[in-house]
């Protein structure tokens, strides 16, 4: 086996192993219910509407005064 053939097969093998590991990590990540659909069962907040209505938006700092 020539040196270039060995390097090409080593590169291909490394690429396949990295893709398999990344695929398994993605599947494990998406297996958690909270990661698969993060807004499922939660109401989406409209922070701009809260600020326009004069209410302080939760989890935000109050507007700074000049």
C-alpha cells in the first residue's frame, strides 16, 4: 500500500468516525423532551407588547432614565 493510499483511507475513516459520533450526540441531545421542542407547552412572550403597554417585561432590566 502506497503512503498516499494509506493517508486517503485514514482521512476517510476519520471523517466517518467523526460523523457517526456527531450523529449519536445529536440524537442523544434531541432525545430530551425539552430540547426537541423547546416551546411546547409554553406560551411565547411578546416583550415588545409588554413594553408598549407600560408593563415591565419579565427577566429584563427596567428602562434606564436619562
